[in-house]
C-alpha cells in the first residue's frame, strides 16, 4: 500500500510560479513511476508530467518549457516546478504513483492562476 500527500498549491498571478510537492509513504520501495495529473472544472483529468525511476521524463505539450518534474528518491518525494503560469493551468493537481501492480492517487491540491 502506498499513500500520497500533495502540498504547495494555492493562488498565483499569471506569469508567476508555484512548486508542488508529493510525499509518498508505505511500501515506497515498490514505486517505479511518479507523476502529476490535473483536472479543470468540467474537463477530463489529463496527464501533466511523468518521471520514471531512471529519471526519464515526459510532459504534456501544453506545459513543455514551463514545467519541470523531479524526484528525490531518498525522501520519496516528487516535485513539479511550474513557471510562467497561465489561467488555463488552473485546476486540481493530483499526484500519481505506480508499482508493478497498482496505480495510486493523492487527494489533490488546488492551483488557481488569476489573469
């Protein structure tokens, strides 16, 4: 069993920055992939960024060049640095992790970008 807890969300002006954190606990040794998804009101949840154990990364086209995902394996924590934020980045951001058997989800943290 893996538990994920997000932090760092909040209200920010357009062109500003935020850094999200996600701390994993439980059987963290089994995790091979971590990442972030987001969901805007009335829209489907979408992939934002993934990072695999070997540090390979994948980003949605809409955030390339603005967002950066990283992980600290010693702390079992994944980060999402968000720069040059736009109003369309507004939504609930969910931490994601996966082991050999199951996906895991955090409860989400709200990010609101004002114009």
